[in-house]
C-alpha cells in the first residue's frame, strides 16, 4: 500500500498534465502508467478548437468554444478555467525552457507533411506556419530514404493553400546514416543532433537556400526539448526554419513527453511504470484504493483522490466487445451509446459531421467527477480526464490534447 | 488468440503497429541494423505461417523490455522476440561465443571442482582477453570479463551462523551473486537477520535461464525452468516467500517463465517471488521494517534496471533508501545502461551497448555522487566500465547502514 494525496492512472498527455498540476499544488502524487500514451503518435501540438459544429473553421478557438453544445467538456468547464489551464501549460513549457507559442484568441496554422495548413492553438516555436505567409521564398526540404514526407506533394498542396505567387524550391538531403532499415524522422533528428550530421545537412542546404527564405523540414530538429538546433540553423542559413506535423513516430511528441516527465521528476512525483490497474475498492461513494496486476501478484494503492486518464477505446480506458456494451474496467463507470448499431459510425470519413463513436465516453459534472445513468455523482473522489470523456470528437473538431489539457487542469484543481 | 492475461504468446495479434516501441527502444536508437521491436517478434509471429524466413535484425534485440513498458496494448514484444530467436536456433547452429556466454554457470561449476578453480578461471579469461582469443570467437575484448569470487556465496553461506527466527525466506541467489558478487548475498542475509528473518538457501537451485533465453537456447532454458519451478513449489507450498537480489532472476521467475513455457505451478509460484527491496518495502508498509540505522551515510546516484521497471512495482530501493538518515540518493533516470545481460559482451554488440549507456554514464559522471546504486549485477558492471564509478546493490547500502 502506497499512500498518496492523489493517484493519477494513465501516462498519456492528460495523465501527465493532471500529475503536473497536482504536484504544482503541493500534492503527493503517484503516477501509474501503462504504455507511453499517444505522444509518439501525435505531433505534440495542443489543438484547442477549430471546427466546433461542421467543417467550417471558426474565427478563433475561443469563439469556436462558444458555439459548442452544452455537453462538450469545454462548455462544462468554462472559458475562465480553460484560460487558466492554457496559462499553466505555457508557464510549464517556459520553465522547462521549451516555450510554446499561441493563445486561444488566434489559430496557429501548422504546415502538415502533405503541404496543407492545419489549424492548431499552442505550438512549439518550430511549427509556426504563419511564417509562410510572410515570406516569398519557400524551400521544402526532404531527406532521401525518409518515408511519409514527399516534397513534391507538399509543393503542390502548398501552392494550392498559399497561392502560386510564391517561389517554391525543393531540396533533397543525403544523410550518411548507416544502412539497415527505412529511415524515420527520429533517425534524422538523432543524426542532426551530432555535429557531423548537422554540418553535412547544413552544407547541402546552403548550396540550395537563399537567405531570407522560409525552410520547411519534417520534425527532425532534435529529440530533446530545446531549440538549440533550430536556432543554430536559423542563424547559419539566415532564414526562417520550420518543422511540419507528420506521421508517427513524432519527434515533437517525444519532446513534449520528455519535458513533462522532467517536470514531474522535479516535483517529486512517484512514477510506477507498466502498472495495469484492474479494479477499485469503493465504500460509500468514496474510492479507498485501486489495485494493479503485475506478473507476480496484485498490488494495492491507497489515496485520497484518483484521476482516471486511461484513454478511450485506443488506450484501453474504454472497451467494447459486443455492441452496445461499453465498459470502463476500473471503476465500472457506466458508458452508454444512445443510437442503433448502424448509427455508431458515420461511414463518410470526410463528411461535415462528427463521428458518433468518437463522442462516446464518460459523463461528468463540472468538477470532472463521473455521473451514473441518472446523472448523479456516485464517486466523490474520482475525476475523469482526457479521451475517456464524452461529448467531443477531437479529430473532427481539432481539439486533440486541448480537451486533455483543460480537463486535466480542472480535475487537479478540484481535488 | 488468447486474452492478454491467459496467453502472452498470443499477444502478437494485439499489436496495432503503433510505433510506440520503436520510439523507446534503446537499440533502435543506437543502430540502424535493428529494424525495431514491432517489426521483428510481433510481425514475425504473425507472418511465419506464410513465410518461415528468418529476420536477420532479430539478433539485435537485447531483451531489455523497454518495448513492453511503452506498449499501450499489453503485447509481450520482447518475449515474442525471444521466442522467434529460439525458433531460429532450432534449425541453425549456434556460434561458440553464444555457447560460452549462455553457459557461464556450468563452466564455473566445473572450474570450482579443481583446486584454485576460480583463480585459474579468472586468469584464463584475462589471458583470453589480452591475447585476443576472446575477440577471435566474438567476445568483446574491450570489456572486462566478470571476475569470479574466490569463494562462492553458497560456500560462504554455509559458515554463517544465523539467529533462528520463525519467519523465514528462501533466497534465490542467481549465478551472478553466487559466483561473482557474493558480498550482495552476504549483505542480504545480514539485512534479513536484522529484520528478524532467517534465510534459507536451496543449494539445488540452478541458473534461472535468462542467459540461455537471450541466446536462443530455449530447450535448455525450459529444462532449468522445470527444475527451479519444482524446487520453488516445495517452498511456496509451505508459504515461504522466494527472494532475489537480481532483477533479471526475479523477472524470469515472476513473468518470463510463464510467458515462454507451459509448465505447471508457474503462476502459483510467481505469487511468492519478490525482489528483495520490494519485500522489505512491504515490511515497512506493515510497520515491521527495522529502521535502527547508524551508518555514516553518503551521496549516491541510483540507476533503475529495465528488468525492474518492467515489473510494475516502481523503484522500491529508492523508497527504502529514503528512510535511511544521512543518505542522499539522486535518481539517474537516464534509461537503459546498455549491457542487457550477456548482450554487451558480444564483440559485434559492444559498441551498441556502450552507445545505449552513454546518457547514463554522462549523468553519473556529472553527478556529485561518490557511488552508484543499482539492483542488477550486469548493470553495475556496465556502469563501472562506462563511468568509472563504483556501483553497489541497494541491499549492500542498507546492510552498511545497519552496522554501527
């Protein structure tokens, strides 16, 4: 039995943020992780809101939030707390010397690996796509051997987005990374972190890039959460330098993860890895303990509060073997889908409607405590955050990591 | 396809190829020769029925288990790799190098039957290293071979006069502590006695089989598992906890036996297997851990072995040591040390192994700590080799803290 003020279950962005806010408030935090969340899969951008109702992009993230239906997590939590959550995150990144840019009053447009412009909100300084609008010369950099980053497709799409009045150039860089497998962005990021790799790349860029251009690369400017490679390259090329979002594995997702883990370590959060939580012990609407299953035996952890950040169907926080029996395995929180089986998914993947299955999840009160089918709070010291919440489709709305951040902040402030 | 809990071998089908394992695999980061965890064990397990080809890069998996820690879907990635490797060696010959690295226990047991056996074994290894003979057969000449103790732990244990207590634990010393680092075993007996436990050692225990599994001698490993499991069952039937001071041994007994082999009693036995610090921390939580410390303390830096991190029990040594006055322990938190049992002893893996450990070595060298603490014997060897700083087992620090 380990005693804590709060146990956070889940090592994704919502879990790490909930642990960070709790620890900052002076709580004794134990973080139980099972897997590394979706950090390696997303680009570490904090999308807040771009498409609240249909496929039209709202004027600003905060205006989009106003258009949302009442059951959306943001609506329950409120704009004031959302602003506080954003400030907390921005200060945390500043403290870890990897400051993000952005605010809820303006979309930050990031360039994708396909050459489209994606609305986001809080982004690392290497991904501020607005720079493309200000520069005439755009240089698209690819790496020979790197999959999923094709500069010709990017050029075509960027021309479509930004107009053909700009000058587009493409450059392919040869790396001398040892043979053996397909190269990933992480391999190039490690290569650029060595003086040899950086010089080799710079030499090739210099011969192709005019000063005062904007140079767009895949996410390869290092794996550490600092801007040293980005700053050096800007200076050495006398250009603006930018990274795109891209397919997994994502360097910036890993930077964000390392940044948060570093913060948690400084704030004395106890971390138990590979800890699969299987059930809880509840008396009189109060959770007393939760139990993990290790290969050898079960272990019990006591705490005053519990934050559930186990994710949705992908992360295993919600499970469904037979429609429509949806299970939340740790606290047995009821999760329901109101429609018929054929209404579960919208078969038109790129339609102007949210996906019904994506909005399935746990209903909570304003403090993020789960509700039963009658809408009553039945677990007074349990708080639910991130992807296992109901009422939002992060993919459609482009609120990925945003709802996680805001709900995690609200839960940790409600303890 | 079984459920995750019932059939770890069937977990390949739970792999969604999400790439998390590739981002945390230290070997993938160190060399392009390894295609990455998801592309060997899990992918091969599913494709073998179609094409029985070997995947060359499987040789590069060190079984460090960071893939298992990062997997969101509960896939036993590293064990699938080891099963595939075992499968490969059913139809391919083993190099002599692997035979030597896998069978250290047999060799020293033979040597100890001769007068001054351990002395000549050490001398032989040293001469072999310096004359390039070890390099010739594929063992890294840059790396010092583990030195055999002049008296094994078992030999020394026989002459310890313990105070008898009704509470007893059974100690599984493992090859490294028994043959190379008996001081850890002696410190363990001391710590258990201080906490009013009597230590039983079953002299019939043999190597847990970890070095055999990672070199693809699965049948021999299974024979070891069968023998140890039967011996352990006799003790667990009487309710005795089984303790180890080696995280690779405890991982084998708790988890890998059950993942790799279909033997009776594995799950029942596992419930009684504890890492020594895990057991002592449980005692502390029952308010039964002796805290009469009087040692002079010190500054340490702690390295959590990957084979401990994967056990899902956190870092019990760090929590225990926080109870000792005057001792300051910083958590290195710098990932895998790189050696992974006998992996880093292989000539063609040595550089990878040192590259993986770089971050840890730097963290240790930058720290003001005078010694490193780590629960794993080969991690300690690697740390001393890579950083030049002395490394000890947490039980040795506790034992010293009890001494007036």
